[in-house]
């Protein structure tokens, strides 16, 4: 997996959980089809989230945490997103 692909997948996972958060607290859409997709995709995306964090960490270590590298930024974004996502489970 290239660093650019890793970055795009990381942003995709972050956007998914951001949309879930916005739908939960701001929009509060109650469409049944939207609920089906949320239920079907949330657990696989949580697993995908953790897997991307691990891959980004390994790539960042391999590149010695070079700030110019996209894998470093993928790791930073995924770490913040994982902490926010899993932290929301604890605070509820």
C-alpha cells in the first residue's frame, strides 16, 4: 500500500465517523435506509480504523516519523480519530 493510498483511506475513515457524529448530534436524520447503512458499516469501519492506525504506525516508524511523509500524517490523524471515537464510547 502506498503512502498516498494510506492517507486517502485514513481520511475516508475519519469522514465516515465525522458524518456519524454529525448525524447523531446535529442532523438527527431518521431515514431507515441511512440507519441500515450505519448499522452495517460501523463495526467493520471500527476494525478498519484500528488496522489503519497500526499500518500507519508501522510506516511512520519505518520512515522515522518524517513530517514530510503522508504516513506520518495518516498516523497522527488516525490516532486523534481513534482516541475521539473510542473515547466517545467511554464518556457516554
